[in-house]
């Protein structure tokens, strides 16, 4: 990869880490369970992006398989929490 591409990928990873830290703060201080659920979903999506970047840097495709399973489990968890909050579980 060229220097420009590596620089942009490092910048993207740094911005993603900053976004994850800010989202974690919202997760901790969120006033309601809905805020925490949304923050959890954003945390999982952000970590999926970071795992994708790590897979790209390490040139390991197994991380992408783990990424897919993690994304599916995250989706199911958010749906279950949403159903619980609407009292339709």
C-alpha cells in the first residue's frame, strides 16, 4: 500500500477510536435504557469497523469471518433488547 493510503487508514482508525471513547461515555452516563442500547449498538458497529481495519493491516481474512458473526450477534442482541423494552418479548 502507498504512504497516502496508510496515512488515511491510520487517520480513520484514530477517528474511530475517538468516536468509540465518546460513545462509551454516553453508554456509561446515558440517562435511560434506550440511550444505553443505542450507544451499545454504535459501539458494536464501531468495533466492527476497527476489526475490519485490523484485518486489512494484518492481511488476515479470518478476522472478517469473526466480524460477520459478531455483527449478527450484535443485531440479534439489539432486537431482543428492543422487544423487551416494548414489552412484546
